[in-house]
């Protein structure tokens, strides 16, 4: 899974064990991503404690599913976060 914050592996395992298999079963024609950053460790609202590397990891997994089933089609919508310093970099990774 890479170098993630110590409190995050269970959340990332949920992506790997539940989200990704569901996407593989569903075989989407395109992926719509609501890119919110409330789960970032600097955002006090959700307290999910994710870091930028976690968002990048999830993005790479989404891109892999999109390439396999959706001809790479991803629509990503940026949501707000209460901490603006966390949004710029990971928010635009899917469009690269």
C-alpha cells in the first residue's frame, strides 16, 4: 500500500477489499469521482486522518479500474474542505 500514515491502513484496506472488488464486478463504463478532502488529517470535521499519499493511492486505484473497464474515462468533481491547503495537489491527479 505504500507509505501511509499509521492510522490509515484499515481505511485503505476497505478501499482494497470492498470498493475495488465492487467496481471490478460492476465494470463501469465511466467513473464519477466526488473528490472531497474532509478525510484529510488536517481537517477537523471527519477525523479520518488521511494524508496526501493516501489520496494519491486511491486515485491510482481508480485510474486502474477506469483504464480496465472505462477506456480511462474519469469525471472528477472537486468538493470543498475546511482546510484549503490540502486540496490543490491531490485534487488534480486524476486529470493528468
